C-alpha cells in the first residue's frame, strides 16, 4: 500500500491518516489506530490496530 504525506496528514493509498502524536494516527475510514513502528531510527512498519503493514520502500511525495 503506497503511503504519502500531504496537507498535514498521511495518506495510505487513498485513506487519510490523521495525526494523534508523532507516531500514532487515526484512520477515520475504519476507526483504526495506526502506529508507526520505528527500529534503529527508521520506520519499519505500520501497525494498523494489530494488522502489520511492513514498509517496502520510500515515502512517496
């Protein structure tokens, strides 16, 4: 799933992720909490209310 930043929010594909903190977002489409999992200072994956979404590439602009 492509992830990109814009207008103060993240987009996961076409879904908006609203920031709750530096590492936690809210997905209003499915009422999920999305946590950014960081390892060694880099984003490793998104934890979508328990559903793991591993990072496969750079953030699209």
